[in-house]
């Protein structure tokens, strides 16, 4: 929360003594107009700088600027330290998740873990996983078989996305597997087709130039409100997309349920650039784990 920065000028030590708790705060600097430093060490410690009572105005203004710069410097340093601590924690969590993913070989349990951990890292209220499936084309009449080569090698295949898993902390809707095309009409299909990440602040108000839309049927049937969406490809080290990880509605307080439009307005925030990076990294680990699971199976 932004706080008003204050530069306080005092000429007497008893004023610092009386208002010590209000003056000894991060957003305040005390300039003492006095020839000698204050006798009490506690009061002296609250003073940013001493100036003579008859200091010229230009020098006083310069000292005020320096005091403000010091507030900004301390604030920036604290922000950097917080970000570094957060990044270290994220790396630690990603390493733990990576170890857990490599140890799990059952596909459904693996997807549950991927989606659950992704939502925990971002505070997302809901999410889903789509897995790329490769199936033979029904019409194989276009195949030209080569003499001496097994017929199976000549089969033509197509790919689609299987809606494999969904989680939602607010509403409990029976899950039904389904397949969707890998094309530009849906967000998941677009991500699987292009490999691009989608990060939208409000799914109901998409930019007019994008080719994809969202299917509001789930929201209509359940009374839910899908707002912020992060859709990330699950790409293995060879660049092949094994699936799509979709997260919905990150919340200020992960424990709050989005049972009303006002709750959505108050709680749901956009996915940050840092969250996007972390989820993209996790999605890559997930793609490797899914591929290993299939090979193991």
C-alpha cells in the first residue's frame, strides 16, 4: 500500500520525544534545526540530519530532496529483497514439484498434481488440463502404400485436444471428458496450434483482433464468472506440445470462494508476468513428466 512520504522539521528535542512513534516509521524522515545533536540517544536516532536553525532555504530544500531520495532507496531495496525472497521460494517449490513429478508414473495422478501445484503457485480458483491425442484418420483412402513397407507405417493421423481434468474451488460441477479441435477458435486450441501463451485480464472482453473466444456455457450453467485466464503450452524439450495448462481467476485471498459477482470483482486479479514465467516453467516440466508417464505405461 502506498503511504504518503513525510519530511518533518523539528527545532526541539521534546517534540521528538512526544511524537516518537509517529516519527520513527519507514515513510518519514526527521530534519532537526539545531546547533547540537539531541542529548537522548533514542531521540537522536530518530533524526535523519541536523541543520543549523538559520540554514538557507536552498540548502534546506536540497536536504528535503535527499531525505525523500533516502525513503525511495530504502523502499526499493526492501522491494528487491522481497522479490528475491519470493523468487528463491518459487525456485525451491519448482524443484520440489519437479522431483515429485518425476516420481509419479500414473497419468491421472500426474495431471492432478500438475494442476493442483500450478493453482497453488498462482492462487488460481480454477483450472484445467488438455492433452494432445494422436488418432488415425477415419478415411485412409488417400494413402499410397509403398511395396515392401508395412501398411501400418502408411497410416495418416490427426491430432486433437482431450479435456482431461478440471478443478474449481468455488463450484462443484460433474466433470465430463470431451475433445476439441486444435485450431484458433478456442483458447486451448489456439495455444496448442501456435505454442503462444494467452494471458487475458477479462475473458468476457477480449481484444477484437484475437481469433479465439471462450465458451460461456459452463458459466451460464453453474453461475460462475470466468475472468482472468492464463493458458500455457506444455512443451517438451524437443519443442513438441504435449498439452495445454489453463488457469482461471487468481485471487487476492486463495481461501475465498467466488460465489458472487462482487466477490469476483474484489478478489480476482490479473496473472502477473512473473506468474506467467513460473507456470510456463512448470508446464515444461509437466510435459516431460507426461511423456515419461506414457513411455512407462
